[in-house]
C-alpha cells in the first residue's frame, strides 16, 4: 500500500477489469528474488514512483502474508494447475506531492483516498484488510 502522512492511500484501477481498484500488486521475477526488491520494482513499474529516491525506511515489509485463491480469469498468467498464491504485505510512505505515472497496459486511473474509503473500494478483501491493518498501527 502506498500512502501519505495525511492518511490518503493510492488506489489504481485495473485496465483489464473496469471498476477493480487495488493497491500495487505483482510477482517476484525469480524464485530467489528478494521480496523488498520485488515490491520496489512493482511500485516503479505500476506507478513510476522510484523508492530509491525516498528515505530507506519508506518501504516497509509488514511481515504479514496470506494464501489466497487466484481469480479464475487471471489463472492463465500462471503455470498450469496453479490456483493459489501467497500475498506479502508492504507499505510505502511517500511525500504529499508525489506524482503517479501509470503503466497503461495495467492500469487506467488512480485516486488518493482516505484510508477507510480506500479499504472499502478495494475489490480484494485482503487488500482492504491490509490498508486497515496499516492504519491501525498509526
């Protein structure tokens, strides 16, 4: 989840599914890719935000993971027979004036929303839960 100190969270709308709003998501490029490296890469690819330009403490591994079933319409992206995935939660605190540049093949719109509204708008229940958990510690 990408967020600002004022409690706003960045949500992005998927290009392949109108009305599906989410935080940045992605996968490791290799089985041994460090999760923090993968998270930073996905943030850059999907939003244009370079975590290298932020303080080192901005990107945090929340040390929370869940197993979830992959939506049937997206299973073609995975190896045959793969029906579940492990989700790892990360948060990224960005300056209030952070600009966003979407990857047009992946996302068509973005909004900064108060965290409670952002959690309700997420199509993934676990994404909404992650946002609420992030702000329960702030």
